[in-house]
């Protein structure tokens, strides 16, 4: 089935810091990124729902791992946002442990998407997250968000800054995306379909 046809999407499981991770029957793809990078907007755009993934006016609000069952064939897993200054150090460590536990122990996790704001050079936290995902055995696909906030002529330059800043491998996929215009959504769908084809 094409990912472009979203027949069903529902928030199925919410895991807090002390929760056990659910045993899921479908493949999982995870979305990681800084608190205000537009993660909820991306997930909503992919699920073709206005506000199933809760966007928050206060960055750093997502303190849970949220599992969205899409088309009863794949899970979109929304990981807690990182790098928000107002959160205490102990809170940050708890989230870090949660994300690490998930990356380490989920048998169904097939791919990690790391969201980076295309307008800025990757932060130290972004770099840390990228290295961390790699050290857990995944080569993340980078989604460069907020594409509509820059001029078209700046796109290639900004992607180059992003590649250099994260120290990406040549073959690492970078997909520029705009939640406003939905530009890049089809490429992300194709990337997800590739995972499903390899499983079936």
C-alpha cells in the first residue's frame, strides 16, 4: 500500500519515563529532533491529520514516547524533544535515558529520522544526537525542516552547512521539508515505503 494513502492513524501508546516499551507487531520508524524543530508538524503532515500529534506552544513539553499506528502496518514513534534550556539537568538525563533505552531495545525499529532546522547550523545537541543514533547502529535520515522559511536560492548552501556541521557521510540522505507547503513529503513517503518493501 502506498504511504500516500493514509486510511487510519491513531495515537496508540504513550510511554512515560517509568513505562515499559510496548511490544509492537509492526515495524517502527522513529522521529528525533530538538524541541522546536517542527516534529509534531511533520508527523501530522505525514499522517495527513491536522493535530493528532500535539504541537505545543511550549517547547520541551513532549516528555513521553508516543506511538502512532498508521494504516495498521507501521508505527511512527515520536521521541521526546531535546535541547530545551528551561528543563532541569535531571529531567534532560531522564529523557536521554528514555531515548537511549528505546534505540537500544526496540526490536521493531527500522529507521530513525533526525530533524534539523535548515535555517541554522546544527547545534551541539544536534551533533550529539546524530552521533548517538549512529552509535546505536542506525544511520539516520536527516529531515531539514522549515524549508519555507528560507529563499529557494539558499537551499543548497544551507544543506551543505548542515552536512558539514553534523559530519554526515556522503551517502546520508537529507530531505528538505516544509510543513507549510508539504514540500518534501513525497520523498519522505518514498523513504518509508522502501522500509515496508524490504520487510514484505
